[in-house]
């Protein structure tokens, strides 16, 4: 059975590298990103190794969208083996530091 991983922020930087890493090892990668162009570019690269991988567009701050996304992934693959919460939100009011929303996208609030 193919292993399935969700990588938030999978369209750029570390998320892109992780997406390629897991795809090259045969995992189905769910590339979750807000930027459609970045996600599509990574999807094209990843699918060379893992044809069942998919890019999914979502804002991790939108709890309803994340829940719907999780349902879509569960329906498509039947299971989830790993989750990398790589996406961050720039908090410009506090000097551009990175914050990670705790109300959505984490195993503590979404059953996987």
C-alpha cells in the first residue's frame, strides 16, 4: 500500500524539498499551498516519481477549507500516514515573525 503524506507549504522552500524527497521514495504527496502556481510547479515535478501525488490549494488559516481538504484526501487515498505542518503565516504586525496557527491543520484538532 502506498504511503500518503500531506505537506503544508509544499509549493516552496523546505516544503518543496520535502515534497520531492518523499515522492522520490514512492510516497503519494499531497502538496498543500496557497499559491496555485507554486503548487502546480511542484506537482509536475513530484508526479514524475509519484503519479498519484496531487497539489491542493488551501489557506491553512481557513479551518473549514482544511477540514474539507482532509476529507478529500481521506476519500482519495483511504488513509494518511504522515503530516508535515510546514506552512507559516507572516505576522507583519510583530516584525515579520512566523506564527503557526494552532486552530487548524494540526493533528491535535483534526482526526487523521
